[in-house]
C-alpha cells in the first residue's frame, strides 16, 4: 500500500526537478568583460562597458564569432547610468564575466563613494576582478584601445608582476578590505595610454626614419594611486611602488632588480628575484613605537653588461651587498612617501592591532598624527644562488 502511494510522489518529484527551468542561452546575452566608471564635470557618473555578443557558429571554420562593442551612458548614479546604457543594447548584459574595473582619476580624487556601493552590492560582479585607475584618459578610452576583449589588459597586469615585479595587482575584495579596515589604506595601480612613433622601413635595412604622422598607442602601467580613506591623495612612482611590493605583495617571486656592477661602476648587473620573504613587527617601548622590518631574498644572476669570464665568491659577495642596498633604498623610498602623504598603505596600524592590541587601543584615535613619526629598523639579506654560467 505504501509503495502505491510512493510511486506517484516520486514521479512528481522527478518531473519537477528534471530539465533546466532557468536556462539562459548565451546567444541572448551581451557578455561584459570590463567596465569603466568616471565622474563628469556636471557630477554625473559616466558608465562604460566592453562586451562581446556571441553569434551562432558558422562560416568556414564553424566557430562562434564574437563582436566586441563599447557602450557608454551617463546619469546621477552608477546603477542608473548602467540601466540607461541597456537602452542601446538588444541583449541583456551579463556581468558575471567582468575581469577588469577601470575607475576614472576624477572619480577617485573627488567622490569614490558614488561607485563603491554599486560595486559591493551588485552580486554579479566578481570580487576578484582587477581594479585599475585611468590617468590622462577616460576609462572608455582605455577600453576602446583594447583590441577585442580585456585579455591584453589581464596579461599586462600578470606579466608586470611576474617579469618586472613593480606593481601589486589589486582586486575588488582587496580594495574593499583595506577601505573598511582601520590601520591600513588601499592602493590601486594606474594605467595610461602612451603614444609611440612608428618607424618607416625602406628597402634598405639600414635606412629607417621616424614617421611623425604614424603614431601608435599602447597601454602602460603608470604609478600606484595612494588613498586616504575613500579619496586618492597621491601617487607612488615606479621606484616607490617596487618598495611597496617588497612589503605587501602576496606573490613572493618574480621581478628584476638592477645594481651597479662591482667589477665596473659604469656597467650594470640585473638580478632575477627567485623568492623573497618580508616580515614587519611592531616594537613598543613606553610611548615609542618602532617597526622592525626584515627581508630575505634569493636571487639569480640574470644579466651582466660587462665581460666576465669567471665570477669569484668575492664578486658574488659584493653583488649581494649591492642588492641589499638597492632593496633597502626601494623600501625606504616607499616608507618616506607614504609617511609624507600620511597614508598608512604599509598597514603598520593593522600590524599594531594584531601584535600589540593594547597599544593600538590607546593610539588608534591619534594614529593619523602618529603614523608619519613612526621610526623603523630595516634589515635586508640576499643570497645569489644561481649564476647560470657553466663551469
């Protein structure tokens, strides 16, 4: 008897759970890969998006074709500007694939709060999307310079961190955490359009002339924006950004440092960063707060501009000492800049909270005045473990 009643129930459950009741065809979507937000002179928010519209497979290859499109709209809030942008679209935008968020320099310098609520409240925007600030150009101009998708933008950020070791990638969740956490201030790398002159080549390989009218453009990272709460107040240059990476990067490998060759001061030696570990600990002595900074780095001899037949142990020791000095100079330049801007991008206040909570309770209300005066002790230790030379 129980089985007779159970069978209809199972049939109903199977019928209700089968199939994709919320199926959405990708061909009906406008897949957004990047968005830009900026503030116009009339205090309106300008919203731009780069999206691709997948089409039905066809043609000779039989592969689906994508058509990148850039759209813009303006209104008094980000959400309203985004809705107004939809009026020009024949497909529903899909924000789940956004990988890059470009904020305008005017927005972050005046009224960043106009965009923060939209970015945090919108459940379709990934928290691991990369943040960038456009300088010298509007966000839509940055997006317009991208060929098809934002893949080139993603590669620019990834290659910079691994190969050059200058700027720290910042995701939406990273920025939000530092924005809302006492004792640390956020940073965002900046991007700009750089114009370069093309070169005309004649039939002779030795005859090359610049073409002033044939200017090309490329995207380059240019400095790190420093924030004080929700407003941009300054910029770390490339050298200072290297110092910030030594202290705050989550990725402890990659990059190149350049030192003067110990064999010839007019020559230079490039050292590859294989791995590094940095540690900052607050020391409290009465009312005096001092940061103890230590960094250990393993390097490899990447390039030497002077002719060297054999590198002795004494030469390697001198290279390691020069590397210690260069790393220390980069870190010190970052510390001096952040203290001069009175923006704790180093997170010293947060470290004080973690390791000396009682002291932080006493000074957190006056940290804005104390941070520029905090002293530090820096110790750098490097070892060159590879020379890439055959014996």
